[in-house]
């Protein structure tokens, strides 16, 4: 047997949706009096509301039984959907809650290897401790990564940002100067690194964007000096590993220099040249600004950066 049910358009403005809360309470309590108490209604008020509910839904919904009120077939059919509808409505009007311990999904961060190397170890340790089912993905860099955040490919980005579009938020993380690293038995370690010695060495330089001169070359040019760049690489880690097996020198942000010197047994040296400090920052899109999960991740990054001074990465 095939049953065809014709659906009629309902004017929701003529429907008292609060009556559905009474129906939900009746399903749970199986008593008009107890359902009314749950909603703060007197017994007469609850009875009157039940009458309006029956008229609205065109069914008695509940009838008296041996153990209290029992649902009619239509009442049974509506019990689940009404509960879901009210739960969904509460979810819409209630502030979202983020519980790291039970959170799942993936957070995507866009960052070149400089800030990835600085932040990732501390960040993933926090994920393991507080949000073990939440995974972290580092996106393939694209220029300064602003476009990735604008397009939603990345949840946030770490980098050096002079200006950002109005749709993005920016928070500075720290300020850093520059240092050099060489192999431990490099002559510059024992002889000292003067500016004259610095410009005679063979240099590795890291080209991140491939656009414009490096800050080192700009500063040298202002003094009428140049250096010999023997090798250009796209990653600081690659440059540091090549320094370990050569007489070349690498100039890089001082916090990263100390970290790589410790990890790779390299020798950090003061840079005999004044360069404008850098100020790494974190950017994210307005659409994620109030999201509790993203706010939690941003807070973890800020706390990881704040811990730098306690683990020996201070400028």
C-alpha cells in the first residue's frame, strides 16, 4: 500500500514554538504537573498550554495510561524530531563551547621554516597534552601566506607582515635581532668576527620569497660594503646543516640561531653589523576571530612564544 501525504506550507509566525518545549517536557516527565514545574508553569497553565499544543499539532499527543501519560502514535513520531529541533535551536543561540580534550579535526598553519622550527615543537607538545585528537598541518608556503589565510586554505599564518588586508587580524609575537652560525672549529670562532672578516667569508643566504635584497645586503650597501654569497637556499635548516660541513657562514634571526646551534652543535656569533630587528606576527581571518577552537590554538602559540625566554632563546 502506498500512502501519499500532502505537505502544506505553514506560516511559522502563527506557530508558538515555545509549546514544543512543553511537549519535550511531557515526553520526559509523562506528567502535565511535572512538565509544568520543569518549565516554571502552574498546573492550570500547563494544562492550558497542552490544549494549545494539541490544537497546533492536530493530535492529542499524550493520553492517560496505567503508569502516567502515554504518547499517541503521532506523539511517538514527533518525540525525536522535536528534541533534535530544540537542541539545534539551543546550539544556535548558545555560545559555542570548545573542549580541547575531546576536540577532533585539523588546524592548518601557513609558515616558512624559520617560524615552523621555532614554534612547532612547543605547539605540538601542547596538542599532545591538551588536545590529543586534534591534528596539525603546515601548509605549503605561498609568498607571505596572506592569500592562503584570505582564501581559507590556512586557518592562520606566522610570518613577517608589514601590512595585512582589513579582513585579517594581526598579533605581534616577539622582536628579534640577527646572529651568525658557523661550524665549532671555524677560524672565526677563535679569531673573532669583525665586519672586515665577515665580508670576506663565503656566505649562505636563505631566500624565502625570492623578491628584493636581504636585510644583510641592504645594511652592507649602506656602508659601501658587499659580501660573497656562495649559496642560496630556500630553508634555514638546510643552510645550517651545510654550514656544519663547510667554512661558510649563515646569518639568521638570533632566536633561531641559538636553537639550531644547540641542536646541530654549531657556534653562534654576534653579527658585526646593525640590522633593523624583525617582528614575527600571527594573522588570521575575521571569520575565525570568535571561534573558540581557533582562539584556543592562537592562545597556545602565544604561550609557546612567551616560553622562549625561559628555555634559552632570548634575544
